[in-house]
C-alpha cells in the first residue's frame, strides 16, 4: 500500500502544479491576438520584400509599431483596397496607398559595349565577380536576368533583347523591391509611383575603375539638365557628380530631357510605354 500512496501523492502534487501554472501563466503571449489579426490580412506569400523573414514576423513588427508600415509597406496589400481598409482598422491608422506606392527603376540605358566574352554561369551575380562584369561600363546592366527570376509579377521586369538591359513595366510592377536586393551592381531603385523623370544611368566618375569607362549612352556629367531646369527641381550631387530630382517640384516640362545629349533622361511614363512595346 505504501508505494500506491506515494504514487497517489506524487500524482496529486503534479496535478496541483499544473493547475496553478494554468491559472497564473497567460494562455497567449502578450499581443498575439493583434499579431494574428494582422497576419490574416497579409497575403501569406512570405516573400521577404518587407524586410522580415515572413508575413507572421512582419505582423509581429506591425503589432508592436504600426507606423512601421509607412517605412516598409506590404506592396500586395497596398494594391488591394479591401485588405488595406482592414489593415487600417487593425492598426488604428490611416494609410495613403498612392503616397506609399513604389515602382522599380533601372538606372541603366543599355547598349553598353562588351569588352570580353563571358562563358561562365549565366547569372549577373556570377558575371559580376569577374572585373564587375563584361561590359565597357562597370555599372552597366549585365542583362542576364537575375532580377527577372525573383520577380513575383510575371512580365513586370524583363530583358530588352536589343539593348540587353532590364526594363520595368510600371503597370505590372508592385514595388516589392526583390529585384533591388537581387541586382549585383545595385542598379535598381524603388522610386515613388508618381516619379516623372527617369534617370537611366548610374555611372559615378569618382568611383572610376582602371581600364573601364562609361559607355556612349551614359551620363557625361555636363550639368546641362541642371541648368535647363527652370523649376529648381534638379539638384547636382557633387559627391556622385549625378543629378537628383525633386519630383514634387518637377512640372514635366521636359527641358532637362531635351538638354541631355546622351539621352540618359526619360519621361517615366514613356519608359513604361517602351516596356509595353518590347513585351508585345
């Protein structure tokens, strides 16, 4: 009988311990309900474009700091009015999808001359390891399509077979930014969807590489675009020797485009039209 009594006492002790643990310890982690609510609104793609490892991790971050969405928005939700409205209610804030919407812009005009035949792994990442690529310009798009492979929107970015450069169809681009992080030469940038002037070059003379030079289609740093702008919408960055554009001040008079001799400036809407023509 003694062993039975001992086992009974042990069982009662364990039962009481479980009971007190159940009463005293919260059944859910603090804030988990809010996280779960936000997570049901997110697309569940776990693409990582928001800078978090997955949608649930992003939901946790938003539950802790709702203003985070203005810095790293979920581009899929921005394009779905119903989901955006639900997310606004869950976070308790008002969101302006048009102001937060971004599009990818490739800072390269294409057609850069090749200086050697590359026969290695057919990816930009691999080709860039050898002398920053096989183009005359060390900052030229290599055109091997790493950005195309990671793009979740079919046809949103593709390689122009004539210019051998990546082109973005802004109608299809959702601004996820995956192509930005994938580009080995950092030629792609997320810009506001309302961007008016597209700068199609990334050559920085202060970062010259011995034996390499800009191509015939790149910025020649003449400052003519800066001088032609009457709206003070262009500033000249002395550190990079490249123009910077204030899209809010820009009236799209196109004088900067007319003044640009190598045609490295373009109407952002016409870049889209060109993309549509190539895709067709």
